[in-house]
C-alpha cells in the first residue's frame, strides 16, 4: 500500500512541477532556473498530497459514486 502511494505521489508531484513550469514559462517568459523550480515544486506539493490522500482513496471514490 505504501509503495503504491509513493509511486503515485512522486509521479503526481513530478507532473505537477512540469505543468507549473510550463505555465510559468508561457505566461511570464521567465527563464527556468533553480529558484523558479523550487517555487513550482512547493506549489505542486500540497496538490500532490491532497490528490493521493483524499481523491485517490477508495472511500472517496465510493462517496463520489453515490452522487
């Protein structure tokens, strides 16, 4: 169970950072450096945690099926 959580958490975090970096570059034309990377990382982190702990949980899926 922990392995599955970590795998999806890491993949979600990586995809979130990449998505944020693309958005930052397209909107601001700011060059991507280490500072911008860390900002994108810390923005993506809570969303990856929320996604893995809440949205991907089996009880949440069952609750959403009832609606």
